[in-house]
């Protein structure tokens, strides 16, 4: 059975006669039909330590060897649900001679951390994947679409390859004045770190406009960096470009040093993750909130002028929920919206499914197509529909476009995908 490709059922070998001899009585016993189904023999004995020696030389990748094959990680792996994947399967590949540095499986993990949640041996794909990918990149094995993103990030400071001077273009028709620190550098309470998809993607821009209108109406003192903003770079790091990430850390922190602010607020769980976990390791510590964490305590100040009469389900972003433990703030906000009925999907909170965008997956949909039966975002959209949702609510800038595409490609156009900020903005009566 191939590993890390589309699911292929093993060949069933029906036995003509299936009887076994009892070692105690010597009698022959005919086995019932379910035991009569045998699969073709699998080679389990040809293993080598060579692959692990190579991995162990990569700081961070050592824990793959700790796997003892319990198999807990495979059923929780979102990629395995649409293909053949999981740490155990990667471990087996290395054991049987596959060089991960040249294997497509290296690029399928979204670093969602669902396997780490259940692994008794703490096999840590969040450390393994960046280390293996970094080495693969050095050997010249990197999917072309990812290489393009790395180059765009290096040249323009954003993954989309967009003009840095147009970072703040979305603010013009937001309906309010958005302060840019370079133009008006006096101290500010909230530095709104917009990140790439809310700055440049048309659907992200709608959420960004909604968010600044909400902050404005709540009296939050905020400003943005505008053209000076560069991506925080966490997904590039997880996709294997540690050098690029380190250089972004230096550039971003040098920009931040020029201004006085109390806290950074970002809509991007990936940026949030790096700012609270990776930037401090490199000497840069900030007070950081996800935008839902800023807004949730301000619910009593929100004035609603309308209702949203809809069944809404919420997709937990892996890097807000499972990675950083925030499950409540988005739910409190949704439950505060008049008329809205929140329904939970079976896979939610700690066990939430992944949208496929993490760890570089955002840029690898065309690559992963060859190894999966459907996109993770399509799988998630079908779940939302199965739970009867009218609206799939999100709070990660990667997700609106991913899920809207998936709703179309799965024929579920009736399912609306909305950022929580858009829903609040509409119920507060601002709207676009
Ligand atoms: S859960 Fe951990 S130990 Fe068990 S098979 Fe998966 S990686 Fe190996
Ligand atoms: S981190 Fe997520 S996608 Fe990667 S192997 Fe583990 S469960 Fe699968």
C-alpha cells in the first residue's frame, strides 16, 4: 500500500479454505468469514537507521525517531482524512528507506498540532517539519509555488507579492480616518498589525474595514504602520524559511522600536503565535492580543442596531485554538450578536479540523492536489453544511477566501463565510 498518496484500498486476498489447527487439542477449526479476509503480505522487517541518522543531524527533527507506532496520530491527522498521512506513516517511510528531504510528504503537513495533542511520545511535527523543510530547501527541493512566496516575501515584505506602498490602500473607503504612525507618530494604545491578507486580499480588506469601524465606535485609540508594515513571517518559518523569518524579525522589531504603543492587536493567529512565542526568543517581547481578545471584554460597550437571524458555526483557527489555547473570545463575540444561534461542529476547540492553510499550506493547494482526494477546506465546508449552518464564521485572514472557494467547489454556495468582525460590524449597523 503506498504511503502518503491518495488512499488506495489494500488488495483483499480471499482464502479458499481458512482453517487453523488448535495447538492444544490438535483439532482443525474453520474460521468465520471476517477472519477469512486476508490482505496481501506487508514487508515489515526491512528497516534502516540511516534515514533517522540524517534527520537527527537537523536540530528539531530528532523526535520523529521516538515514534513507537501506537497509531494514535493517524486518525486525528486532517491530511489523513483526505489522503495517507500522519507522523506514524512518515516514520515508517523513513524506516523503509525514503529520504524525507526529497519526498512530497514533507510538504503536506499543515503543522496543525492535532497529532502532538495525542502523541504519547511527544513526536513534534511543529519542530520536525520546519527543520526537514529547511534542509530540503537547501537541497533545492521546494515546490515552485512556495518558492514564489518566499521570493515575494523577501522582495516586498508580503506573501502576495503586492506593492508595499499600497499596504494602507484599504483604509480609504473604510468610512473612518485610520491613523498611520509614520504620518502621525505620537504614542498610541493599540498598534493594529493588519498582516498580509487583511491588507491586500479583497475579502480580507472587507474584514479589516469592519474591524476598524468597530474599534472606532468603541473608542479604541489605534493606529497602523501602513507602508512600513511587513509580514511577521510565521508561515514562512514553518514552511522552512527560517533565515527569511529571522531577517523579518529584525526588520519588524526595528520598525516597532520607532513608535510608542501599549499593545499589538492582530487578526492573524499566525502572526499572534510568532509574536508571543518566536519574537521573545530573539529578544523582542510585546504585549500581543488577537483581535477577538481585544473585542470580547468590550462586548458591554457594543450597541447593536440589528440582528443576525442565522445558524452560525465557528471554525477554530489552529494557531489561535490548539496552539495558543484561545477558544472562548471568538465564541463570546458570536454569542453576543443578537439573533445569532451558535452551533458547534463535532470537530471543534481542541479537536478542531484544519482549514489546510497553516505551515505554508496556504500556498500549496495546487501541490497537495496530487496527494489528497479533496482540499481540507472543502472537507471542513461539508462538515459545516452537515451541521445545518447558514454561516461559517472565521477569525483568521487565511480562511475567508479558502472557505469561500471551497463552498463554491463543493456546490455549497448557500453557505456564507464571514469573519466575526464582519458579523459584528453588520449587527452594529455600520456595514459597507
Ligand atoms: S502518536 Fe506518536 S508514538 Fe504514536 S504512532 Fe503517532 S507519532 Fe508514533
Ligand atoms: S501536525 Fe497536523 S497535519 Fe501535520 S501530521 Fe500532525 S495532525 Fe497531520
